[in-house]
């Protein structure tokens, strides 16, 4: 997956965060961005009560409908 933002943009963000990364670390970070964007989109969807069920409760077939 090709990076979706420029080296200058990444340098700016890292400088604002006070981080110093090697060139290898920067390239790896850039390749992870698209995957993180996809994950954020999935997480921000409406979820039902079964998304994170408590392990102490039992659910009936009606609950799962």
C-alpha cells in the first residue's frame, strides 16, 4: 500500500509531537496509516449490545436477533 501523505507532512507532525524517528521508522509509520484509517472507520460504526458482551451474562436467541 503506497503512503498517502508526504514526507514533509510527516516531518511536521512528528516535530509537533516532539518525536525523532529514523528514516526506516518514518517509512514504516507511513505505510501503517491507511490501515489505521480503515480501522477507525470500522470502529466508528453503530454497534449493538453484542459488540462487547460481558462474560457474566447469558444471551438468549431473542437477544441476538
